[in-house]
């Protein structure tokens, strides 16, 4: 048996040990977006994050006047006037999210803001259902989402209501994406498209809403970069401030997010993003419906994790691209040395033949583990090395026969 296969497997294991294999969830998406894939059955992922942003909230006259003693209320109204006011704050709000794989094509997300800078924040629970083939490295993916958001915001818009009802806000969404790495291994791009009928739960009692977003992500082996563009449309509802709104749909209001994800340690993914309104960057200061500038920092940790076939295939594609780069470098070095042996680099290691992506299908090899597919990848190289060694032995025997 050729020594080339054990040597290359040892090198592959050394690379994995040295760098740590990134643990990816099939449901991972850039912040503010949803992927069509669901988490692996039985997987539990936890995300802890912090959002720093400017926040503008409307304040009704009766609430504003109630802040002052009765002796000074007239002076307060004379100074600031009546009607609706806006309050502006800079907030740093923590957030927690847990994703649990319930089935091969279904997962549950539970998200909570423990403190929004003033009080206990909102909570969200949602189910994501995707199409069959979720465990494969599919090019096109589609999923539907059903969410319920429990808001703690005071309902200052509804007529005759001034306190939170804590009624859940039910909303639906669609997530679609396209993963190009299977078509073009050297171009690991993933494109996301999302739609929902809720853009901002704080404005749910004041506006009917539509929200759409698109994102493009460069999915590297240990580092990823992305850009995201979100648009929301608002239609005024009857409120205590405007009982009979005449205006139709407003917007779109835009939000541009630029960020990156990176793998560190043995099992941690870090996220960082900055977002703002590229069309009307300062409008948020006078209009609470516009997106404010925001900074997002988060970390994702798998509590229970089993690598899926899809992510095993993705890792093999990355490894094949690394091997292709190594072959090109070795061939360039070989061209600079005319006396180098065919099929070997300057260091004496074998130059690997190119492999197509169709060879990376785990199911075609009768196994689900990445190790089975990795062994299969090197079977052709083993046969080539065996034939070359046989030819070398034959040439040596011929030389020995010629010697006196």
C-alpha cells in the first residue's frame, strides 16, 4: 500500500488540530437576516449579543406633562408646546437567542432582550420550516417563518390605551437563499433574500408594515464578510394622534449593514456589524420611523452539535481549494527546476491531481462521515503513486542487470 495516503491524511489531521475545525450551523445567517436552512436535529446554538444605537421614541403630551409638578405644568407647556414630543437616547441593549433543532427541516428560535436601556425588552419565539434536502449542500433554499413577538412597549398610539397590553404580535416571513459554493468552489458566495410583514414591533400599533432585505456573504473557512440592505414600507393606522389618516404607504426607509464573522477558539463564532440609513442618515433624529445608526457585536456558541452532511461537504470544498492552491504553487516551483521529477514537488511530496466537486458527495460513497469522503478523495492519488513506484522499481532492476 502506498505511503502517500497515510502521509496526506496525517497532514490533514495536523491542519485540523492546528487550526480547529469551525463548527457551523446550517441555520447560520448574517445578523438581521434569516437563512433558509434549519439547525441540525438535536443541535442547540446560543447567541449572546449587544446592540448599541440611538433611539427616538414619541412622548404624548399627557405623559410629558405628568413628569412635572402641577404648579409648573403651564410653564412646561408654554416652553415646549403641546402635542407629541420625541425623546432621544443612546442605548446599549443586550440580547440572547437560542436555536433548537426540532426535526430535519424544522427548528425553534427563542430571542429575548433582558434590558432595553429602560425596562425589560421584547421577546420573540418563532418556527422555521424549510424544504426537503436541508441536509445537502443545496444551491437554492426556501423556508417559511411563523413568529410571535411579545412587546413591552407602551401602546401610546391606540385610542384610549396608554399601557402595554402584552398581547403577542403574530407575523409571517419568507427566507430564500442561494449558495454558490457548490457551483463555483472558488467563489464561496451566499445570497440571502427575506420578507416579513413586521419591520419594527415598536411601531406595530401605529403602522401597517412590510419589510424586505437582501444580503451577500463571502463565506470563508474561518472568516466571513457581508453586506446587507433592508427596506421597510409603512402605512399609517388610525391612532389617537391621527384618527383618520389620509396618507398611503410611506417609504421605503433603508438600512445598510456592513460586517464580518470570524471563528476563534475551538467552538466560537464572533459577529460585528455597523448599520445606518444610507439615503437619509440623519432623519432618525426627527422621525422615529427611520433606522438609527447601530453597532452590533455578538458571539455564537454550540451547546450540542453534530456536523451535518452539508457542512462536512462545505469543509471538503474549502480543503480542496487549499489543496488546489498548494498544487499550483508546487507546479510553479517545479517549472523553475528542470531536473525535478514528474508528479513531485521540490520538497519531494506528491503533486495531487485536480478533483471535481462531484467527487465530494458523501452519499455516493456509502457513508455520512467526513473521514469516509476524505479517504475517497485520495484513492486516485494512491493508485497513481503505486504505479509510479512500480515503474521506479522496474528501472532500478534494469540498471542492476546492466552493471557488471
